[in-house]
């Protein structure tokens, strides 16, 4: 591991500070390549225009025609937070526009991912005229073809990377499809659907659909867009930061959807104090728990209902499922750790793991945990039906996971039955009998493509944090900003003397520290799960400054992320 400090242009820092940005934020933003205060403006008017998104106007006309003819629309959702929020945005907006629309979401344990022919057969029983995929569909060549044979048209809205062949859908809206010049390739699935709804509203305006009734306020859906965007861990480029900022504004202002407010309360959080951390690590996991362990319909119902009692009931059940998910994850993580404990380093460039008792809905989380521990591209698998394994992968900087799986499939045709994803996360299905062959092939590809230097973990920090900034005011200021993938939350680096430590909650360390004559406390979450050794004397730590609230009392808290001997 190598802890380094992010560089920044001093001219950018001074320019931001001179424009009135807090001195600490000026340094942090300059290190994230923000050069002017104008780049920090989060007004809705600064969003990229929908017309720049390929085929979005065609999609709008298709939907407007369907609404005018009162055709039956069916949204086919994905079973994660991005898919659930995208579905909720579509259902809420289309119903506000007067459409007849319902939704269908596959059970991940039974049907797997995407618009499969089997899912089309289930959808066909509902009698739709048009299928609308959200957060999936770009790889559903067979499913779209099957729908076409049944006389059902398909509109694909997705953000995943396409394969060699595109489905023969009526229309495809995806910023990552060939020929799309949309400047933000980082839109989440919910962002794509939101843009389609913006274009549809513009098309309906042209058709004078709102002459005798109020025009729906699509900005009211940005809380859903913010949740799906952060929870899906897409890069927070300028456009995505605006979407997230607008959604947080609604949440903090008391204008959230009832389901989101109920989810926050079920987790013991106040909607008025919602942060990006809450979206990614508190609300997102609770919503995801439905898709991981049960049926994401529960999560979608929570997001589309306007009945506060119904929303509260859904949120409580999602909270219960999340507790169960954490229990299962802990058991699986213990099994994975037992395999890894004998290894100082992975045997090669990758890790691929399979345990017969692992749960399909949780292998992605285990892959992420293992990746964090060993800093290698990681694939984790669980049993599926018909002698198959379903896997989820997480990667490290410098290794494009989806492209690597594509190369495996080309070199060994038939080895991977289905796959899809992004640079840093992907999913795949193989035969159980082929696990060893897949593991070896994946290792060979990574050995070729992953440079030796990329296998060494580099922890980028924002350097030391002045003693005067270890305060509640500064911690609250930092939490109020927009941080996420590609625009990382501040991570500082300092040396401390460890005076005392104790284990809490079986996996975590609570530390008493001393720095420059000042005593402070810190937490190191999941320290024991990372195979951390007890800390002694002076250490150098990469840490975050946050707010700890207990019994109504708030105070600043240091949270260790990485530690090395000073």
C-alpha cells in the first residue's frame, strides 16, 4: 500500500478562495480539477439538454403516440437501487402524463438479469403494447427478438456498455451506445430514464397536451434520481452532481417522496440532514435488500406510493430485509476471509471464489469486500438453477472488468453464458462445471492486461488536516457537499500516537489517539475483517472527518480507512 497526496493547481485553489469558497473546500475542489466557482453551481438550468442524447426525441414521440392511443405500457425494471428508482421515475412521470403504465421486475434468483425470453413470456401475459426497459436491455438481443415475434414493441433505456450486437428494438436510448455524442457517459439508468421523461414532456408541450391541465413538475422526481445515481456508484461528473444536488435539496427541504422519507426514518436518519453518504450507504442498501433477498417490487412500491402509512410499512420491511442481508453477508465474509487468511497476497493477478452455500443476492457485496482486502479484480459466485453459477465481479483502477470478460468470452466461446456491466463492476453466468476453467482464463487475461504497478494499492488523500479544522462545523460542511465515485469524499492523512484501542461490534476498532498534545477518538470499521493487526505507538492513517450523532448529541468523528506504521 502506498498513501499519497492528491496534487492540485495552486492557481485553481486561489481562484476558488478568492471567489468566496471556504479555504479548505477550495483546496479539496482544486484537487478534483475544479478551476472556477462557476463549476460548483448546481442550478437545474445547467443540466445538459436532453436533445443531445441520441434517440431521446424518437423515444419521446413513441411514448407520446402511445399515450395518445391509450396503449398499455409495461416497464421492465432491474432489481437494484438504480433499476428501482428508474422504474419509479418512469411510473410516476408517465402516470402524471396520462399513460396506462404498470411495471414488472424479475426475481434475480429465478430469471437472472435483463429482458430474457422467459421474462418476455411472463410480460406477454399482461398484454402490453410496449415494453420499456430501465437500467437493462442493451444486452437483451434474444429477449427483444422474442418480444418482436410476439408483436410487442420495445423501448430500451439503459446505460450499460453494449456488446457486439444491439437488440433490434423500436428505439434505444443509452449514452454509451455507438454514435451517441451525449457529453456525460456517466448517467445512471435512472438518469437516462429521467432524461427520456424530460424529452417526453417537451414533446407533449409541442402537442399542447397541457393546455387544460397543470404541467407535471419533473424536478420533484430528482430525489429518486439522486438516490439511484449515488447508489449505483456511477462517476459523479458535473451533470450527475447537479442531479444529485437537486435531489438532496428536495430531501433536505422536506419535499421527498414519502417512501424515501420513510426509508430514512426507518434507518434512524432525519431526511432534513440527508448526505451523499446516506444515499450510498444507508438508503441504497435498504432498497437493494429487496432485490438481493426477495422481490424488488417491494422497493418499487415504497418509491411510487403517496400513502405515508403504506410507505412506512414498506420501509420497515426493507429495513428488516437489510438486517437479514447483513447477517448473511457477515457469514459469507467469514467464509471468504477463512480462504484468504493463509495468503499474504493473492496467488496471481485475480481472485475468483465460489462456496456452495453462498447467496446469489450477496455475492456482489462479497466481491467488493474481497477486492478491498486484496486489491485484485475479484469474481464471486453462487449456485443458480440448472447447474449454473451466477457471479458478480469488482475491479481495481487500470483493469476494465467488462472488457476483460468480453475477451474471455471471445477466446473461449461458450464458457461465459451471459455477462454485462461496466469497467469496475460486472455480472456473469457460467456452468458450475466450468468454474475452474473460468478462473484460470480470467487469471490469464488479467496477467496480460494488468500492469504490475497497478496491483499495488495506492490510497489518494488530501494531505494533512489543520488542527483548527477538526471541528463539528467543518465536519458538517464536508458532509453537506456532493461527493461520490470519481469525485471522492475528502480523505486526509496524518500521524497519530495510539494510546488505547478496543474491539467493538466484533469487527471494529475504537481508538484513543493523541496528536500535537490533543487527544481525540477514532473508529476503524471492519478492521478485523481486513485482517488488521493491533496498532501500537505512532501510526500514519488515511482518515475521514465526519459527524457522529448519539442521543441527540453531535460531535466530529475521525474514521480510519487505511493505516500504516509511521
